[in-house]
């Protein structure tokens, strides 16, 4: 059972962006804990080329210093020193122990929770609540950002969202309409930044919506500037793709109206983003 758990744990580390390290007094005595720990932070894996090829670039490690002093973790003091002395005496692979030490010391430098267990310390249940809130805030990121016009909200787009969510894909749907000239709300900006992929449902009325064009501009900025190859998937819904590329048909009419009502630089920005699709 334990060997099976080790196998599953190693496989799982490459898919999770957030790990909780509970640093109890005995953790450094376990070679299994020490083997998995270096796999949990991209910064520790420069020498592991096979891992760095798949490791997330912004992996979050949250240490919980449970009844131990964080400085003892960073400086390998206290019971941790004793444990590492034992590892060095019993293991023939010096480089492996050095790697464990490096990973362990790095954890001590991270911000986390220190549960000292003293009488003056607050109840552990309060720590647990805080930890859960923190994890939820950091993990509730949308895999797909969906940008759509009002003319598809109740039909095609609605069905698409349902299908995506049914297979376990998180979607940030466009549930609100921005006012004219408004900037993208922070929650939308964060959703676009956190998304792996953006889906654009380009319908006849898409370009008539300022909110859609603001979203589109932000999405294309994300695509141009991102280092993680943000994917943009356009769906040409009852429109000719060439009309999108050359801003023709109903899109031409919409942009002419925007040119009369909106600042010129803003419309140019929208046109550029639209043509790039």
C-alpha cells in the first residue's frame, strides 16, 4: 500500500499547482517525504531536466510549521539536524542527501503558518479554516475564459458551458454586461490571466458589444505577452471568418458605429485585436 502511495504521489506532483507541506518534528526522518519534497517546487529542480520540462512555472508551496520552529527548518537545526545526520550516516548517495538539505532549507524561507502548539496559540481549527480559505483562493482559477455576444448566450454558448463543466472544465462565463467605455473589471482580468485557454464565440452581434471588444482586447494582449502559450480558440458562429479578419459584413457596421461614439485610439485597439483573431 505504501509503495503504491509513493507511485501515485510522484505522478500527482506534476499536475498540482499547490502543495501543503506539514513540517512536523519527524518529517525529516522519512526518506519518502524527503524524496517527494524536492518535486514540489520548480526552483529546486534545475538539475532534474525531466521534471523541469513539465513542472509548472508558478507552483505554490505552502509550508505549515507544526510544533516546530521555522528557523530550525531553514537552518536544519533541532530535531532536523539529528535526522539529517542519521541520513548522512546511513546513505551512500551523498548528492541525494545534499538535494534533500537544499529543498528542506528552501522550505524554511517560505511564508506559511506557524502552529507552535503553545497555550497562548489559537485553536488548530482556526488555522485549518484559514488554510482552507487560502487554498481555495489560490486554486479556484478558471481553465477556460468564455467571451460571447448576447445573441448566443441562451443557446449555443449555454450548451457549450454545460458540456465543458460536465467534463470537469472550469469556465468563466460572461454573465454581466459592461457599460459603455468601462474598463474590464478586475475579476475578468484575473480570470483571463488565470485561464489556460480563451474561447471566442464570434457571432453577428459580437462586435456591437463594447464589453465583448474590451474582453477580446485583453485576451489578445494575454496571448501576445504570455510566456505559457495562452490558447485562443475562435468559434465563427453563423459568420464568415473572412468578415472577422477583414472586419466586413455586420462587423463593419458595428465598428463604424463605435468610431462615431468611442475614442479613436480605443477603436484602433479593438480593430487590431479583432483582425488578429
